[in-house]
C-alpha cells in the first residue's frame, strides 16, 4: 500500500514502520463514548487523512477517494476530479483548515494547493503555490499562513500571495521541512537530521542541536512533533527512540521509549494537538489509538479499539486529530472517522446487556466501592464503581431475580417463588426466609420488596397476594389484601415513600394509586381513571415522592402528573411542557430535588422551579435515547444510575446539566432554477423569466453527534397556505410554478419531538409574468379590441346607412316616378278624357247619337274617377293614416250621395298620425270600395253605418241595414267580388268577416298597422 506524503505529517519512513507493527490491543482505560462512521454510513472512502470544521459548523473530511461533508446525520461527497472537470486529477486529498468564512484550504495527492468554497463547492487553485509540493500548512499570527514544501517555507498573506520564502541552509535536501512557532519572532525549522531557529526580526538562521540520541537510528532521523509554547517544551519523535522532550535550549527532559509508547500512550505517535480545555493536556494519536496526555505529570489516558467494550474506537490506526468548536475530539483513521463526544466523558458505562426484555430492576450499594444491580430473570451483578468491571453475585443462589434491598448487613433478594434469600454481607452467608408462604399461597413470585424508614420490610406477591409488612426485629407479620377489603388491587409493582412515612403504591396495569397512611395504618385509593378525561386513559408505570410530599406519577400515555396530596389537584407535564414523550417509565429525584424523567425518546430533567425542562439524548453522550428501565440515585456518591438499552450508566447530575443542547441549524445546499445553479444570497430578491419556473431546493440540517434522521416541512408563501411535510427528504422541487412573488420557508425537527427549527432567511424570488399575460398587454388588447369593435361597428353601420340611403334613394326614385306618372296621367290622360266627356256632351244634344254617347260619357266619367283614385294611391304625400281615413270618408259620402242612401260615419280620433305605404292604402280602399258597391247593388237600404277605429290595428265595420243576404247569396259568397276582397285581406295579413244580423249585412275588416 502506497502512502502519499499529503495524507500525514509523518515522514514516509515512520509511516511505513507503523503499517508493519503488530496490532496491540489493550483494555480501554479511557472513559468516553466514540461514535464511529465509515463507508456504510456514507463516507466516500474508508482511509481518511484530515478533518476540519467550516464557519457554519459542517465537518469536512478528506479521504483517499474524495472529500465528504458531514452534518451529523448524512455525508455528502465531493470529488476534486469532478469539481475541476479533469479526470486526471487524483481524488486523494487532505483538508487543513478554513482560511476565511466558508473557504477551506485543501491539498491534493500531487501536493497542489486549492481553496474549496464550502457553499458553492468550487475548487480554485492557489496561484501563488502552483507547481509547489505543499506538505503542511499552518496558521500564523496576523492572518498569515505558513506552507511547508520539500526545501522551502512560504509565508502567505491573507490574500494568499507569497510575502516571503524561507530557505533553510540544509546539507541534505529533499526530505521535506517542518516549521513550528517558538515565540512571537522565532520559529523552529526542522528536517529529519537538521534543525534551525529562524528569527523573523533578523531574518537569520541559527543552528539548533537538541540532545537527541543518534545511535541506532538506522539512517533515520527525528520529526518535530509538537512545541509547547506555554511550558517551553519541544517534542521530537523517532520510530526507534520514541518520543523525546527537550527544553528550548535543546536539553533532554524526558524520553518515552517505544515500549512506553505502546504501554502508556497509543503506540508510534503521528500527531500531537493541544486540548483547548486544559493547557496542560494534549491529544496524541498513533498506530494503536488515542491518548490524552498531561505534559506536566506525563500521565496519560489511552483510548484503544476493543470490540468487547461498547462505543470504543473503531480503528487503532489513527491518521489525524481535530478538536471542534464544541470541544469534541475527531479522529481520522484507516476505517473512517471516529468522534469522542466531550459529554460522554461525563458518563460511565457498564455493558450489562440489559434490554426491555431483561431490564434493570433495582440497585443498592453494599460497600464503599461496590453496588449490586438486579437484571430481570437473570440474576444479581456486583459492580465496581471505580472501574468498568462487573461480575455475577452469588450466581447459583440468587437467580430469577426481581429485587434486592439492603438493611444494615443484611441483603434481601426476591423473585420467582415465595422464598426470599438473605445474604449476610459480613459473613457472605446465605439463608432462606419463608415467612411469606402462608400469605402468598397463590403467588408465583414476589414482585416488590423494600425497606421503609421505620425499618419494616414490605413485599407484594402476584396473583392476589396483596401486601405483607414484616418487622425483622419482632418478626411480626401483617397481611393486607383485597379479600380483607384493604384495597382493590391484586398486587403492586412500584412504590415511593413520602417524607412523613406514608407509602404510595401503584397497582399492576391500572390507574389506581394506593395510599398507606402511616398515622392510622390504613389504606385509601385514588382512581385517576375517574379524574382524567377519557382520552387520557393509561396505566401507572412509576412513582416518586418529592420533599413536600407531592406524588409524581409516570403514566404510559398520559405523561407526567404531579398529585398534590393536600389539595387533591393535579399538574400535567407532557410534550408541550418539554417532556420528550408522554410514555414515562421511570422517575427519580436527585439530591437537589430535580426530577429525572426517563422515556423512550430521551431523558429529561425537571428543574426545581417545576417549569424548566432540559433534554438529554445522543448528542449529550448517551449511547441511546431509550430510558425505559429502572433508575436510582446514589446519595452517598451524589451520582445518578440509569439503564439505557444494554448499558448501565452513571453520571453526576450537576456536570451533565452544564452541557448545552445545540439547536438544529438549517442550511440551503443548492438552489436550482430550471436546472441552473443559483448563487445563494440570503438578502437577494431573485428575479426569473417566465420560462424559469421549475424551482428546486436541496438542504441539510446541522445536528452534530445527534445521529438522528431529520424531519422537514416547507411553506411556499404565494402558493401554499399550510406547512407541507417532506418526511426525511432533504430536497423539494416545484415544477412549472405560475408567475408571481414567492417566499420559501423551511423548518426541521427530530422525529418524535415537537420543537421546530426554522431556516433563518427565507428565499425570496419572483417569476415574471409572460408578456401575453402582463397588464400592459391586456390593456393593449382591450384598447385594440375596443378600436376594432369601434371600426367594425362603424363600418357595419356605415354600410347599413349606405344600404338604407340606397333604399331611400330607390324609394325616392320610385316615388318621384309615381308622382311623375300621376302628374302625366292627370295632365295628359285627364285632359283627353275631359275632352272626350266634353265632346260627348255636345253630341248628346243630337238625338240620333244619344244612347251611344251616353255610354261614352258614363265610361269617360268612370275613367276619370278611377284615374283620380289611382293618382291618390300613387302619391307619396297621401301615405298617412289621416289621409286614408279622410279619403274613405270623402269617397263614401260622395258615392252614396247619388244613390240617396244616408251615411253615418263614426271615425275614432287617434293621438298621432302614422305612415302607411301606398300599396296598403290602395288595397284598403279597393276593399272598402267593393263593400260599398255591393251595398248599393244588393242591400236595398236607405242608410249605412260606417265605423272606423284605430289602435294597433285598423278596424272597419260596415252595417247596411238592408234586406240581408238571401240563401242563394250565401251560397254564392265565394263569388268573384268576395274572393277579391278576401285575397286583398290575406295580402295585408288581416281578417274579414261577413255575416247576417238584425240590421242587415255586417262586414268587419281588420288589418295590422305595423305592416
């Protein structure tokens, strides 16, 4: 396997020796919980070379196969060959540190230096270091950077321009040089066999010859490993000689030889970094783990890989160390990356292999440094609180266990069966106690046992056994059961004693709380099923009495309830109040009366103000968030013991409460618009074209050491009215958004919790309206439409007016022609007929021609009358209703005058005159004329009634007061005269009726005037 120089600060010869060292595994002496991440978790390559943290809090891990960004839950990998668009570039890289916000210093396998933009993921080469093989990079005061190459050290300013090149006077070149700061002006420059002190004030080199053993080096040299500026110590490393400590004058102070490194530290060392929390301490990595070394006492705590010990270091071959801003230690290894949670060093662990099926039942202290823990159905374990050691305690005798309690030198054990075991802690003698048999006749096990403050022992047996109180001094036994009507419960599984000596019991799988009153030696019951509403039905899981005598009850489903004994009132604590879950499984008070609440979604501490709730889980160093077994506070040591999954845990409450829970932080990774990447700017209002309407967001949430999935939901203001859940998806796409203004909001939380964290700056963007949907286009369309409508209407009416004008002109021409014909007929034909009439009258005077001339005279007179009628019908000036009625009246009076028939005319007055055509006047007149002719010819009458009325119709009524129609006449009603009259009426769309009446013949004739 080839080791590239950029993957470690060790010279190649040391690293090669490291690989061939036999693996040495020791029991882990360090206390702490390591979280290990590898390729199976999303890391792009197992062999890691460096790690750093950017301004936002993300971790950047360099590997042999690329760079991975870690947010505490997910890895996102980037490959330099892809970012640079050059497949010839090796993805092998090393991350150093952030030179400015979100700009990371990175070197590739060829030693080329680049700047990685942590937000845009752009990879930009450092131009001032092109064609330079960069081995190491360090930060200097005054925002300068020190870059070590094979034979030269470059000093870069803040803009990464070379300010100065430092070339030490080496006799042997090509091995690479290293440079460390001694004080404000002097730096120690080293190669494997030569050392110099460079003074920036004089720009001179001074040879430095530390007291380092030179025999047996086998042509190797020393690596400058660390400079302790506070104590003015220098540390040199050699594979054969070990780690050597000198002062600033080069005098040797201490030597950790190879055997000591393997035994006391972590094998062959490769990196030393300071501990920010303690200036006397450093973190040391090697080929067999990590060590925490005190430079003054030279004592160390080693952390080595051990598959037996839970949460130990995954791999001993550590390539680099890094301490993040929360003081957690990160280690890059040959199997991924491991992180030592700072908070986990506050928590001691014992792997008892407990579980919900085999939970921790109870604990008690039996000596100054030893405790007993009862594991359900398995037995009792003796635990040393000074080490991680534990072992079975009287494995053969104490089995099928449910509880143990200590009373002085006596230890009482109970479980399956009704025979108790008592262990004398002085003599270790074990004896049986059988006094429960007569009272627990049906019981299969004793499920509860404890000693009260009065010295009495209390026990409960299942299957209706009830309670037994036993006085170990007087041997007196008192039995309480539901058969004796002491209480309604069959048996009890949990209890708590109040400060006044009263004892509270919970019945198995019920909501009934049973209260033993010490003063009166009697029981009373409180049924919470009657107190709670129906939706709060659940069962009691745990009890704890506080110093005021209030009873705190953990319910499975209802949460935490405080019952105030004096007032009978209840206070509820659930998710809304900060309790991780409404399923509460254990309760315990510490020495400051803070209540620790165990759930399956984390551990909570309710402060003494009963308002403040602090949450603890994976991020606080716990191996799990399942706290559904027993807990116990050790008042002697001031420590709290609690079981979580397989582990028994111990911690100081005060220390744990000082740790901080960081809020989730949400960041946008990518903002794509129609697959085009946008530059992220929280203050920018983005403007997009109408066709840029497919929007995609990719995001991540920083949750260091949380290891939980993150739940997201979003609100797109301008489109949505409610938050929309994304589940654990870390991206969302909006295809074909309509035009408008939008604001993208995002929030995240840990599943199962109710506290949301929000994206600090919502993304604002606007999609432009297409030109054909814009207001100005609509206005133009409306205007153009109005103009078109106006033009079309104008053209239409112009054409219509032209047509009407043409019609009027034609009508005027016809009328003019009619007038001309009428005048011509009047002038020419009238004068001719008048002349004939005159001549005929003259000829009549002669008797010989009298008969023929009479006929000629009559005919000419008739023609003159017909001509007058025709001229009247043709003249346009007569086209009115008033002219028609006047003419009919005149004609009737004149016609009947020669026949000596009296005429009675009834003409109805009308408000306004109406225009009627000449054709209608003519047809009405001809019908009227025919009717008068028939009266003169057939009626044999002396008077006639003519009635004319005008409304919407013209109605003419004629009564002849004559002899009426004979049957023969009625049969001949369809004669030519009547046919002509009916035909004319049909043309006028009118109606005519002829009938006999008392007054002779009555003719009714109507036509519509609108025609």
